């Protein structure tokens, strides 16, 4: 059994998501917001965020692969599951679990931009700025964290540990 050290507690994550939801609701006041969740890691964060938004929300899912079961980004992205609906003319907010090298997100944002949304923004629960290889414009960030491999709140290590209600570090 691996031991998990809590890095960001459930209470801290919860408080932060409420703050982010308030900020995003204010920004999109009077508009409809289309949330694009990046599977699978973004799903916990997206649900918690969506529940607290006060503007009308629609959701869609996309799955791109970058990591496989290891801990290093390959630099390639593959669309495993595309969106079900067109984003043309919509205010789109991409919801991610974490931005690491930035490779996955920069490719994904370019792809989505080419589909002519009315606006396109990016929201992430976690950011590891020290690890950035490709620049990405992040509009809303929950927490900046040091260069650690984290799990929980949707984040996995070889598909495990996603279900923890906090963000933690695996200690073998
Ligand atoms: P990037 O292309 O290097 O920015 O990789 C982003 C993706 O890698 C995220 O959406 C996660 O799925 C995964 N990832 C990056 N860092 C971590 C981590 O610390 N724990 C779990 N998954 C991570
Ligand atoms: Mg992932």
C-alpha cells in the first residue's frame, strides 16, 4: 500500500473552487458558458466548479492522451474522444486538472481555437509553473504547486488514487 501525504486539504480545495466559481460567474455574467472538461482528470474539478457557477452552463467532454501510465509527458497528443457538440459561437471554458509541461494544453487550445468559439479561456485546478516547456495562457488557476507528482481530486498515478477528496503526494 502506498502512503499519501496531503498537500492540499479537502477544505482548502473546496474554498478555492468557491472563489474561482465566483470570479468566473462574475466574468461571464449575462452570458452562457460552455465547459469543456478534459478527461479523465478534470472531471472532479469540473463538477465541483459547475455546481457553484451562477451563469447558465452546458458541459461537454474531451479526452486527449499525453502521459500513458508513466509520469513524463510524451509531447504528442492524441484525441481519444472528441467533443459531442460544436463549440462555434460559444463562450468556452476549458477545465483541466493540472498544467505541467503545457504541451497537451497548448495543442488542445490551438485545436479548439480553430473551431471558432466566441471566446476561449482556460481554467486549471493546479499548475506546476517550474515544469513549463510550452507557454500557455491560463485564465484561472486554483493553486500553483512545486514540481511534485500529485494525485487525488481526479489526478492519477497509473489510473489509481483519482478518488481522493484532496490533493496528495504518493510516498512509496
Ligand atoms: P502536460 O502536457 O505536461 O502539461 O501534461 C498535462 C497532463 O499530464 C495533465 O492533464 C495530467 O493528466 C498529467 N499530469 C501532469 N502532472 C501530473 C501530476 O502531478 N499528477 C498526475 N497527472 C499529472
Ligand atoms: Mg491525466
